[in-house]
C-alpha cells in the first residue's frame, strides 16, 4: 500500500482553534475544537491504533503536520509477526508529543495529524480512539475525546462518545487541580512473546525459533539498540530430557546429564537521566543478603541494581530503571521496567527430584528471559534484537528456523561476533548501543 495518503485536501478548511485527524480512505475522522485564546498549549493523545499486515514486518511513523506544512516525527514503531497471508491485527498506544517531550501545538490553535506507513505490508490502519488535553496556565484540562468507527476497520467500534465542552478559564487564584495523567504509551510484543528459555531456545520478534549454544563461560549480546543493551553469560546446562547419567567420581546414577548451555547471568543497561548508565544484573548465585532477609525474599539468585544487591520482594527504582522482585511457585521473577521495555529475568532452580544439595544448587540453576513490551529502532542488533528484521533464503522465503544449533541463517555473521568481554560490556562486532545511525 506504500505511504498512506493525507486527506487534507478532502477535508474542510481548518478553522481557528481546530485540530483534525486523518487516516486512509477516510475524511476528517476526528476534530478537536477549542477556543485558542484559552489554552496556552495543546497535547493530543491517540490510543488503540489498530493495523493489519501481511508478512513480513510492520513499520510505521506518526507525523504531525503543522498548518505551515512542517512535519515532526513524534512516534515510530517496528512490530510484526510471521504468518500466512494476513496476520492478526496489532494494537498500539501513543501519546502524541514532539521528540523533546513538548506539546505538538505550542500555540494551542490548529493543526493536522496524519498517519504515514513506511511498510507496504500494512493493509489496514485505523484509529480506535483519541483524546486531547489543553494546558491552562500549565494545568492540564481535557478538551475532548472520541471513540471512532473509521471506514475500513475490521471490527466496528462503539458509537462516538459525546465530550463535554471545555471549562472556562480558571481564576488566577487558586489554580485548578490537575487531573490524573494520561495512560503511558505501551507497545505490546508479538504473540508468542520474544523469549530465551532453557538451553537456550530463542523465540524471535517475528516468530523465528532457533538455538544459539555458544560456548560455556562466554558473554553474548542479546539486544543492542541506541538506548538499550541486554547481555547474557552462558554456562554448562543440565537436562533430564534424554535420560540420566552416572557420576564419574562415585558411580552413582543421576537423574540428569550435562548437555548444551544455558544462561546464568543477564544484564540490562540503559542511559541514565544524569548522563551516566543505569544497569541491573541477575545471576544464579545465592544473594549475600539472604542470611539477613527477615521478610519475604526472592526465591533464588541474586539481583544487583546499579551495584547494590536487593533481595526482599517489592519494587526498586534507580534512574531510568525500575525492578520488581516476585516469586512464583518454583522460580523467582524479576521484572525490569524502562522507557523502552518491560522484560522478565526468571531464576529457575533445578527440579527437586534431581536431589541437588544446597551447596551445588547454583551450578544447576539457570535463567529465562521473556519480553512483554519493547520499543526498538530499525537498527537494533544482538542475537535476539536482529530478529526484528526478517531474513529470506535463496528462494526468497522467510527464514523461520536456524540451520544449526548456533543460529546459522538467522544471525548476521557467526555467534562469535556477538561475544562481549563482560556482562556489562556493550562492545561487540555489531554494537548499536549509544550509536547514532544516519
């Protein structure tokens, strides 16, 4: 379908104090009318952007087109899922602001919001709902909202909801109370979610499934993007899937055998608001705080946030990161939140039937990782990050599985090109962390 056409020409002329929203094959689908002399600035939010795609990838941008004709890129996303001809619809949410976090309309008067897609795989795009907030002397005040049924949407939306007229300007004293802030922007990951589990099995962003065994003791870059890096250290893995083994020292029969590798350390690194870096590491070794933890504590492993160990269940904040420690029935879950992702680092002890002593427990414990939400640039790399772009084989078919146990056919180069020197190092062959791409 290419670029979605702007229907500015088909719409009625803008009146002072009016914003309009356009989408493919629709006239003015939504208007925000307000007295421009009341509002000092205007913020527009678009929620439930729905789009259907064909293989292989969705990539779209939201542009604000000012009355002058200038455009500002305020929102972009790369999402997708491999499948047959037509994929299920994806949903996304966005708060429409400029890149410097300022409102889209500093004068609070008028403009046009239009949608442009840069992927020919987009076969349908519709806006399910939208809202606008004006600022009166710095105080956010709702202007209008709407639930829209745009022609061409796959499923009908509820009828439009009438919005109250904007309130009159508040008196200088006292200032009006601030309403709750709008919901944060959310970018859901595809289903099944991208993950790395077991010894280790990868599920990519577009549904690819593959293994990268690497080498025990080495650290690998999983995701490397402009403001996000995730690394993992691999060690010897154990499994009971293929039967047991015999302890060479004692001759005792064991319920497991050494086979492959799995993750024993994970790290997540982001730029800090103060100009440095914030990072969290999770590993399989028992926390040095365990002896002193009197309340509810993480079941297994160690969590280190900017160099400080944490063990008690709950939420911890530092700079651009928030970490929440939880327990499941058989493993501990550490959920990491940042502006670009929500990701879980799980610490999974061995099955009790293996009979592993407490002293040897960490050697038989591994980590899993699952992504619930992520915002990647088109340049993202790393063993998992590069799966946001589909590769094709010599026949032009998508490569959904690797050709060997080390990601051949999926990876750029070989698995050795993703090795880093340390769990907190972001330097490897294809690094993108803190790199400005042209």
